[in-house]
């Protein structure tokens, strides 16, 4: 007997009721389904985590269990490229008890180290299929943490039932800077003849373009390349993100604004970032936390460049590591749409949701539901979307921003999370910057500001328990984007927030409050929305 998961059953029941009600008007169920909007839901996930396959401290199966235990709806196995000496249970590839015949391919089969292009294809992917069978209500992605030529790290995932393991293997072999194998050069694959391009920034841009090409040609169903702990090694500047996005707008569409390793004394930065990179502020990197900083510079171009967070789990802090388990502290929520109306949210639909930008990230379950939209005479736009005010006669009509959020009764630290205030941040949209322009390397947006700060006095609680804010903006005379950030901390909390409510450097909590590690992480909670773009045409 087929077992339905709860989400699928809920959507099927809703669809049946809607189809029946429309059917009473004389329409067939098929037509009724056609006219009904596809179901949507907010799904929590994590796309950056490690097991014994690479430098993680726990087995593949253990990490899959933890994702499920902490309530994630989707997650990705995305571990380093290069080569490693053990499988997902920590067994050496040279252990003849488990591997009586040497399984290693490549230039150096007797080295004891298997290249990740092979382990991803031949070992990790079968493990992912087993995990999908074990957790049929969850969606589990295959991926790799790319060692980016001339840069640092990046979370990559590819969706394809038939080509997925072949594609991620081909990508890692050709473009990972830690992969020095040459055994497959000249090999024909469905994606073309393999060759090595893993040394320069131009190679990293070519890798993005390669993935975009596979997506456009339909050889893969979906993919993402999302840049990891971007400030940590001082390895990225704004022109690099512009290059990546220009080369692959459907694939390279964001970064992890809040790094993993949130128990680390530097809130995610295992190395000291230089002054230009600024460290972490409320657990969020300076590129995102600084109002008018690098992220705002990208948004000011109107770029669909979005923000996410993951655990980067390697080793739990209770075992001497720097990490929370996946889903224990940081989550990325994405609104997935059941586009094919099959009653499930597929890998493909979740990836589409990430690309849409209708997503937000949160620390410590400060909120577990956030809707943010902009409405005018010309329509409604959610996070990640564009709204065009086309008739200049309507510019003086108010733009209505609606924020709707909710917090759980308790988080994974058994605290009751309470939002103290929410900042509405806005900046002007001035258009894409040409690569030949001197402004192509400019990483600030001076028009960005905190437009309004909302407290409990500004929101009302509806009958479903959601807090609702409506804010009207009149006389818009220029195109703008709007984004949100919220926190449990009051304005001017010593060594946590400044007089304007901005997060201050996380070093202050350690140096002056004696708060560090997990204690500081649970005391200092934030969420960040993705932007809405409003154009005055």
C-alpha cells in the first residue's frame, strides 16, 4: 500500500475540495485543477554540511539523521572537492575487509586517496538514494563544496534523475582547484569532452558558464552555485560576484550572508578576516550586515542576488567542534511551489524556489514564518520579485508593504524567541554596471538606509497568531528595493547593537560581555529577508 507523506496528503485534500467546489459550477476536475493556483509552502533547509567522506567528524548516515531530527524539509550533501582517503562511514579505501579489490580510479590508484569526482559519482550518490528511501518525506540534494579557482569555497548542487551524478562528477573534475587528476582529460561525456580549467578567476567564471549551458540545454533539470563564508579568506570582491552572475544568471544567484560554524568564537570565521572584510556582526558577515555595503551595491543594480544561510556542519560543539547540527540553529526557508500539481514539492521545485529569491534565513528560530510583499495598482510582488509601476500618473498612489511573521513557542535551546524590532531597509535601483565602468569594483550603495524600524507597537496579531505590519510609501519618484532584518535585541543593547539598532562586531560580546560560543549565538538572534524590487517606469 502506497504511503502518502503529510504535506502531500494535505495538498491533495485541498486540491480535491477546490476541484469539487469548482466542479459544482460545471467544470471538470481537470479544468478545475488548471484554474487553481499551484499550492505553495515554506520549507526549511540547509545546503552546506560535511561527513566522514571529507573533513566531517561523523558518518554520512548520522548527518542525514540529524537533518531529519531537527525538522528540515530539504538538505544537500555538499562536501569538499579534491581527494580523500575514506568513505562516508570513515572506512579507508585501502581496507580490504570492506574493499577486497582496490576501488580507486585516476592517476594514482595505489595512493589510498580517491578523487572526489569518483566518490561523488560512485559512492555518495548511492548513499543519497538510500537516504531518500529512508526519509521519503524529505528532499535530499546531491552536491559538492567547490574549491573555486583563485578564490575559496562554494556550495554547488545539481538536480537530474539521470545526469545528476555524472554532471557533478564532470564539474568537480574539470573545475575544482584541488583536483589534480588528469586521467579523464579528453574523455567524451554528455556534457562535452572533459578538460581541466581550475587555476584562475577566468576558470571559475568558465565553470559558472558551463553549468548555465547544461541547464539551458536541458541536460540537467536544475542547479545552483551559492558562494560560501564569503568574507572568511578575503577571497572575494564585488566584481567577482558580478562576473559570476553575468556568466550564469540562472545558476549563480546568491551567497551565504551568514556563515556556518556559528559556535566559533568568531561566529563563523575560522580565520581572522582583515579590516576590509570586517568579520561577523550578529552572526552575519559584513558584506550583508553593513547597510549600504556590498550586498546593497549588488541590489542597487537590480541584480537578483539573494542571501541564504547553512550550518557548514563538521563537528558539533558538544564534541569539541565549532558547529550546530544542520537545522539546529540556522535555517534557510524557501517558498516552494507545486508547479506540476502532483502533490509534492520536488527537488526541482525547491531549487526553483531558491532561485526565485522568495526565501529568508534565520538564527535560532527567531521566526518560523515570514511573508513580505509589496502591492500597488499594478500587482503584488513577493521577495525576490519585481513590481513595475508603469503609468507615471499612479506614482503618487501608495505602495503598500506587508510584513507577516510568526515565532515558535520554543526553539532548540528551549528559549521562547521574541522579535524586538524589524528594520525596513531600502535603496535606489540605478541599473546594471558595465564591466568596463570604474564603478564595476565599487562595493557600496550610498542611497541605502534604514527607512523604518517597527516594534510591537507597530504590528497587530491576527486570528491565526501572525503578527502583521502594513506600511505605506507615498510619492515614489525613483526605483527602489526593500529588504528586512529583525532581531531579538533592543536598540542600543551594550556590545550587541548600536543606537540605530545595527549589529556591532561579535568580538565585542566576547571581549566585554564574556559571551562566547553557543551562549552568544543563542543570545544574539537575527533574520534577514530577501529584497523586493519596485520599478517606477
